[in-house]
């Protein structure tokens, strides 16, 4: 598995309060990892530029670029206030923000962005750039949700026994260790899935026995990481519920939810699993969507 924790952290900046919150979160994470922070703004310049009946002191393109520089300067100030000792660089591009961030995502350790940008519609739970990055990034993504994104509370991780959830578990243990906070490992199962599995047999399902098996499955999946991170307090939760609902319930006072990019039963070609989508839209704290080849 590639260790990406020594690579820079990339943040998408668009001048919104949501992106500044993401910058502060990313700056603190960069300080914990001892890596540089890169702030990126990409503005879409229409071609041809809009017609104006009078001569303007600067072109439409130049105005957008100047505005982008101001937003990057504000973001850099926010980053240095949150983590004074980190190295911060800025990048200004033209083009679609999502395309640019996706293009850069494979070369960094983590891409961080706010849940809503300036172009969001009132009532929209998640911005289009956040959706695109979470679905198509070449690396792991953190979408910073919630009002303040404090560095207090536990780390919550979803565990389903798949290699994709193993990558999330690896990331979550490292996050809990670096912060000195407990890790809540959530494994959810549903009776509906069991009934579908046993539909051909006229058998009564022993749900107590199933729950015991699921608890053992969770313990087995976590054992290697508990040996690797003996400093992390682990709280195991086996819950008969839908995964997204179980995770949201357990994360009521968490500082971060961590999930794999897909869960069991994914559809080929689908960019983002249903559990990840639900968390990104409804979580009250930041959500990390982890790719298996980029977990650090």
C-alpha cells in the first residue's frame, strides 16, 4: 500500500466561508503530518468573454484572476493562523474547479474542500465540486461539513470486511493516533440482506447467532490495526441497521467519519457508494472518503 502521508495536502479555494473552514481543517492536518499545504483556485473564464458596451479598466478574465488571487490570499492567511509553522503555497488556474482538483488529486496525500461553494443553491446539501471530487478523485478526499469542524471528539469508521473498508480503517487508526482520541469502529448489518441470502431455504434465522458472528467479524478485522496502534482506544459497535444511519448515529459528537469509496454490492462504474453519498449529504462533521491505493 502506498504511503501518501508524506505528500502535500491540497485544498480547493473559492472564496466561500465553507472553503475557508476546509482550509483551516487542512492546515491543522498538514501540521500533524508535517507536510506542506497547497491552496488551489481555478476560475472558469467564458470564451468569448461577455460583451460590455463600455470600455472597462480590465478584462473579464483579468477581473476573475484578480478575484482569485484575493481569495487565495485570504485562504493563506486563514491557513497560517490555524497552523503558523506549515509551508503554504498557492496555485491559480483557469478552467473547471472540479476537473483541476481531480487532475491534481493523484499526486497529493489528501484533497480537502468545503461542502458548499459560492455557486451553491439555497437548500442544497452538497456542492457540485464536492460531489465530483468524492466520486472521481484519484486519491482520498475529505469534505469538511459542520459549523466549526473542531479537532475534538472521536474518529468514526465504517467497517464492512471488504478491502475498501480496510483502507478506511487504516486511515482512521492513523487519524485517531495522531489526534490522541478514541476510534469508534461501526459494523452494520441488516435482516433484509440475510433474508435475501437465505430465500431458497425454509430456515428460521437465528439473529442472536448472526449478531455474535458479526461481532467476531469486526474483532477479527480490527486485530491487526490494534496491534499496530496500541495507543488507540477502540470502541466496537455492531449494529443492526443501514450502514449510513448507523454511522450518522454513532457520529453525533465525532470530529470525523471515515468510509471507503465503495461498500459491498457496488455497481461497476459507479463513482461513489450509497453510504458515502448519504454521509456526505447529511453528516454534521467532516467526512473522509478513502481510496484503497492511497490510504496512509
